């Protein structure tokens, strides 16, 4: 049985000025996402569009968590989202991994405090979570 959304389940909020659906933070991945064809700069990062579409298909909105932005901005953004997504990719060390560790700790702290705060970790993202948990 495939259950489709009920009529009205995805209706716009009564007050269009209020957005009451979840907002999900996606941690950007280092690089331009195009093997350097667009930008080789180390300050460049990206989110594959499929991750944004995946989250939006679930009715949520996305804000990017830029992997190398200052901690205070990262923490401010985390305080504004309902959950986080770690994408696939290739980078397993350096500032990116450090940011993933911080965000993962934030997820643990929220849940330990009794505040449901989901994390979806795809492919590399799941590997990084495994590395953090197993302390590799
Ligand atoms: C990035 O580096 C690669 C490999 O050196 C090069 O082929 C490519 O043109 C560079 N991209 C840009 C935008 O400069």
C-alpha cells in the first residue's frame, strides 16, 4: 500500500508569514561539486541538489551549514533548524570532519536533553558518523 498525503496535509500555513514546517540544515561538502571545473578554491563548498530536493520532497526547507564558517554562526544556525543532513562525498579529515564532529555532538546533546533532533547521514556522512562513534 502506498499512502499518499491526505488532502490538506501539505496545505500552506494559515498565515503565509509563518513557516511552520521543519527546516533542515545540510552541511556543505568541500569543493565545487564539479571536480574543479568551476572553482578550485579551498573556500568553496557545495550541496548536491538531490539532497535539497530530497528534503523538500518531505515538506521541509533547507538551510546550508557552511562547513568552514565560524563556530558561532554554525551554532546559531543549528539553533534554528529541526534536524541535520550529512551528504555523501569524499573528504574524511580536516576542517570538514571537525565540523561534522561538532554537528554530531550537537545532535547528541539535543537528543540527550530530550529534544528530538534527527540526523540523516548518507554514504560518506554515515561513514563519518561511524568513525566518530568508533573513535577511528
Ligand atoms: C582546477 O584545477 C584543474 C586541475 O589542475 C584544472 O583542470 C581546472 O581548469 C581548474 N579549474 C579552474 C576553474 O581553474
